[in-house]
């Protein structure tokens, strides 16, 4: 492949060494570089095992590997791929935080769930490795075994929960076999509500899966009993599920930021609606994410408006830093019209590799950026492409994606609306759903040309997900070719404002109490309702909580409001206590109470009319006034006696006997 060392030199700092056979005849160059003690980036991933073996004698060596061959050098556009190679090399050197892990432990206690001899045969093959129990649901004629190496029971799983090492099942129609069973297994009396615990489940029943997205549930193996190959694979996998296993902790969660609920009123349910595995459940004001069940699709992090749920492989700021280096280095090395192609490590790398080996390869201006799952992408990553100087963004997924891509579609649609409104062009953010490498190339070639900014951002993203998003959007607006102040967004978007019917608002501040992000706030010194639009996540809790129903949420992206100070939605003069002069309540609310009670309630009528003044006092003065005047609150006028049904019937009979009332 051609290699543009000059372009790479323009984009990458440090000493650059070119080699034609670094893993063979020129291996001494690599060994010499190791001796310097400097960090080393090797532009080859195929021979990474060899280079790491050579570096074993230098444990302090800092090695990074990057693929510039399948991603750029093997392409019909390879002569122009020098800036891309520089960008890929520089981005690979961007440090990523360590992967947090969750530990699952299995002692090999297994439940094999089936209908007939297929389940028993699987149990016999696994009995030497696992502690087996077989549960047959509505079994037919099953011949008893000569020796009971493991129990065979009858029952139907009604409910199941848990994960590898901690499954719990509720079983109905549970029964033990009779030892006297002769030609077929005969079971004793059955009962409902039995409970079973186990470390792993091998489901050969052929029925409905026990879990949503069952293929992603660790420790749950399922195969159609009619598919012998699938049964064989499941048996082989089950035999290895003993011991301690580490899985990534895909999502970091901060419950205090969650906008799910306040005061038993439901607000945001975005993550609950999208989680495919059921790992997310309501938990009071927030939700709870079971890290043992989470399969890492990242949909919750993609749609979480507050940043309570954020993806950890890598974190939002780390991914944005790599994106920044990728796009900026590409421009620095002389590249133009950069299109960032987000892809995963499974399907994405395979289709890019196939396109390079058997097709035209990636275009020279397409910069591949690997993420753990493309469904983890949020609007901040896509907006960052354009803020840093890119002119397009694409996401490649399977024709039939492994994870639900609803969250990804929302992020793409929202981002497309924003970048289009800001003058970058239309149709620049796309999802390419294909398993065909040539279709991937055709889709990339057919993409419309965007307008790259002439004033790209240079900010270094730091902090939590929401702060990264806010910074990125502000920088995107500054970099926009044709900036506008307000971009209208569809319902459900995580950005927007509120409309307030000022006349109907009583400044009760119920909305302030309910707002989880403090977008709505009060003023301890004034009767006031204030709003910070950049903090609003459109959860709707203020709208649902408002007793007067005078608040309406409005999805939009108002850049001017984001950069403005607190907006005062309503302000009133306070009412001053007539005794001490201290401000309390609002003038309108006190006047409304006076109008409702004055001369209309026995406490404030006739001789008590002057008592209306206590309403005009603060809490302290009101107590003092009531105590000093020795007012008896129980001295109300005599109420009419309570009438029973018999009293009404008696009165009716009396009226019949004496219609004239004589």
C-alpha cells in the first residue's frame, strides 16, 4: 500500500520511522525503539501478538497499535489516504480510561428445563461437570432411568429472575417422581409456588424464553430441542460456565441526577422504555440499573437527558477527546470533507476488513471510529463531529441489528435536525444498515457533501455526560456556517423550555420542588419563579405537578437562552405583615384568600369581622394575635342536627298526613 509519510509527519508529533517489514527483517528497529523508553505506536494490528512478545522483556513499555491498512491503505483511494492515516495514528494514542469490571461467580448448579428425553440426555452429558437438576414441563411418556444420578422433577416455570450465579425461579405444578414408576415416569401430587435457585439455566423446552432479550442474559442458554446443532452448542457452552467471570460495567449511574419521578408522579421513562434486558427498574424517585444483567447496548446512556446514566466504555468525555484528535489531526495533515464512520468491534470491523480485502475499501475522507456499541452514541458525539470540523457522520450496523436501535435513531434524527438548521447541510447524519461491504461503500459514496465549518472548535471535553453535551452544543453553534438562535425539535427531545400562563400561576413553587435538574428555581428573597433552559430535560414533572395546570413543556434548542442568565418567568410583590412589616406570601395570594373568607366564614362575620386582620399577618404575629384575643375556634354556630333515613321518611309521612302543614 502507498504510505504518505509527509502527511503523517504533518499530523503526528514525535519521531516517525517507516518500515516495509517491521515484523520480519526490520524487527531490530522496533527493538531499538523499545530501548528509548518512549511511548510507541505501531501502525499494524495483524502482528500485535508478535510485537507484544518481543516487548515482554521491557515491562514498562507503553505500546499502542492502530490499523491503517484495512481502514485506509487498502483502498482505491489509498494515494489520498495520508491525512486519514495520520488521524488514525494520532487518535489511537489518545489515552482511554481503564474498563470497570463486574464479577459473576458460578459454582455449576444447573437447571435443565425441558419436556422429554432430550433434556435428560443433555443432563447425562453434563453430570460430570455440573450439579444438575432436570425440570420437565408437562412431560409425556418419559422412561425412568435405571440409576438416578440427578433428580428429574416435574414443573412449569412461571417466573424467572437473576443472572449467572444468582437465578431464582418460581415454579407451578411442581411434583416429585414416584420411585415405583415402571414403564414411564409417574409423578406424585403437585403444588404451585415452589422456588428454585441455581447458577445457570439450560432451556430446552422450546417454549417462550424466560427473559426478554434472552440471548443477552448471562448464564441463560436456550436452544430449540428440534435443532440438534443448537442443542450441541448449548451443551458445550453450559459445561464451561463454572468459576469466576468478569464482565464490563457498561453503565455508570448517578441516582441523584435521575428525573424518573418525584412525589409519586412519573416523569422521564426513556431508559425504562428502551432497555432490552429488563436491567432497569423503577426505584422510587430514580431507577435502578442491575449491572449484572446489563448487556451493554448503551441505549439508556444515549437517551438519558440528565447524564444520570452514562456509558463507561469509554466515558463520554474520553470518546469525545478521541473524536477531537481524529478530526483535528485529519485537517492538520491536509485532509478535507471529513466523514466520521462510527462502528463497533464485531460487525463494523468485519465489514470494513472485507471491503478492504475484496472491494474498493473505504473512501479517503471517511474516518472510522470504533465504539463498543453503536447504540451508545448520543447527540453530543454526533454534534462533536461537526463542531470539530467534520462534514458528515455515519453509523454502520447490521442489516438486522443485535440491539434495538430506537435510541440510536432518536439521536441521529435529533442531530440531523440541529446540524441542518445550523447550515451544515441536509442528510449528513445517517445510519447504514447493511451486511454487504459493497453496499457500505456505495452508501458512503452517495452521501451528500456537507459544509465544513471554517472556524472549528478546539475545546477539550471534560466532566460528566450532560456537561460535555452542553459544551458541545454551545461550540457547535459558534462553529455553525449559518447559526440560528432557535431550533424546533420533535416531542420527546431532551432539550427545551417551558411556557407559563403567568396569570394562572400562584407561585406555589410545586414545580420547583419537582424539578430534578433545578431548571426551575425560586428566589429566597423575592416571590419569584426562574428558569434555566440549558438545564431543562423535558421530563414533564413540572407540567404534571403544577396544581393550576399552567405549565407546558416546549421541545426546542434555544442557543440564546442557553447562554443567557436565569430567566424570570413570574415575579410578584410580597405581602407585608401588618403587625411587624415582614414580607410573606404574595400580594395576589393574600388578596385572593381575603376575598374568599371575608364576610363569608363565621370566623370573620359580624362581631368577628375585625379578625380578618389575622390573615394579613405573618405566622408569628398571627399566633400572638390569636392567643391574646382569647378567641375560641370551637364557638361555631350550632350546626343542624344530622338527619338519618328514618328522619327523612318520618318527615315525608308527616307531610302526607298534613299537606298544609297545620
